[in-house]
C-alpha cells in the first residue's frame, strides 16, 4: 500500500510544478508584448540636418595696376618681335612707343595697356626677355571710390526726380526754385558720372611702361692719318687766310689807289706833250 502512495504523491507534485510553470509563462507573455509595443510606438529621433555656415561672398575688387620694367637685351630685333607676340597672347595693346639710337645704344620705350588679370603674367613673361635692371609695380584699390561714386550718383538721380515732381506741382515761384536746384543737381550728376567713368577706365586697364636697350657694337677704327697731314692742312688754311686778310686791308685804300692812277695818267700825258713841243 505504501508503495502505491509514494508514486501517487510524486505524480501530484510534478503536475503542480508544470501547472505553476505554465501560469508564469502566461503572465510574462503579456508583459513582453506590451514592452515590444511600447518600443515600436516610441518616436524615432529626428535627425538634425547640419546647416553649413553661410559665408559672405567677397565682392570683386577694382584694382588699378601700374608698373615700370627696364631690360638690357642682347638682340633688339628679337626682343621687339617677342614683345609683339606677348601682347597678342595677353590681350594687351600698345599705347605709345619711342625708339632712338644714341650714345652707342638702341633704345625702345613702350606704354602698354593690359587687362588687370593678365598684368602679373605679362610682367613675368617680359622679364624673361633680358636682364632686369629695374622693376617697379604698384596697385591701388579703387573699389570704395567706385561704390561711393555710384551711390552718390544714384542719390542725386533720385533727388533730381523728386525736384522735378515738386516743380510740376508747385507754384510758379517755388517751381523756379526747384528748377534751379534741379539744374545744380544736373551739373553735379555730370561731374559724378565723369568721375565714375574715369575710375572705371583706370580699373579696366593696367598700365605698364617697358624700356629695353641693346649696346651697339663699336665702329671699326679707320686708317690713322699721318701726323704731318693735319699740320700741312692747317698751315695751308692759315696762309690763305693771310692773303684774304691783306686783300681786305687793301680794299680800305681804294680811293687812294684811284687818285694815284689818275695822277700817274696826268703826269704821263704832260710828259708826252712836252716832248712833242721840243
């Protein structure tokens, strides 16, 4: 009998354990489902776009370039041809040119107008044509002057339009006053416009003064003249000068020569008459 009781108790214990385990699984299942749903419903983090900082664009600058370049060259003709070729390559043109031969040198001076963007490269190319004796480069920023002139021009145009509108709606006396102010504004506008054009022309072309020279070969010496030849030539001219001086001096006594000739003729005639009477 006892042998039957122990297996029965063991079976009941195993059945209770299995039932408890199933209840725990059922209890944990909803929690897992709820946690998963919560994870799924959680809002996803919004990606923040990285906006690059806005860099202000630097306005174009208006630069006035000026320069002088002096070269000593070996072949004047070759350098002249090279300069003409470089002017074409760099969209430049020749404003003035002067050539001369003096003191055993052949010299050339040129004034060249160059686009500002080609100025540095042209100066570098010309410097390779000979030996650089002198190079001076200068630049001036006229951007502020151009902006100021443009702003002044626009402001005066606006004022001119305003005065013209006021003159049309005002009384005759006030209209004359507005017309006088408008006339003065037109004069100022013309001056500002001329200044603006001058600044624009200066910044549109850079100016380069180019000078180069070649030392000419010395002439071959001539055959030396004998030492006595110059002395003989000088003595001959001195003697001829003495003769001419004597003739000039005698010319001062031409009245005496004339009277002497007349007196000699009269005496000779008297002598002939006396001989005839005897």
